[in-house]
C-alpha cells in the first residue's frame, strides 16, 4: 500500500475561511458536540480505498 499523506488543516480552523469561524460559535453550541463525535469516527475503511496519486488531498 502506498504511503498516503494528507494536507494538514491549520489548527482547528477551517482552511476555506480567512478567519477562525470557531471563535464565533458559543462554547455550549451543539455543533461542538457534533464536531467532537465526527473527529472520533473510525474512517479506516474509507482511507484504505483511497488510491492516492496526484497532489496531496485533505483528510476525509
């Protein structure tokens, strides 16, 4: 299997926005729980299907 490398997101901020949008979300907002759950998902099966090639991509 190829050595797959993904682009790193800068910190916990989305890279598509010029400012840190997480600062605008309150500490108790439900989206923070959703983000935490998604970060803990086991996506090994998805990564195993990734063929690689071309430029590096963002982590699924």
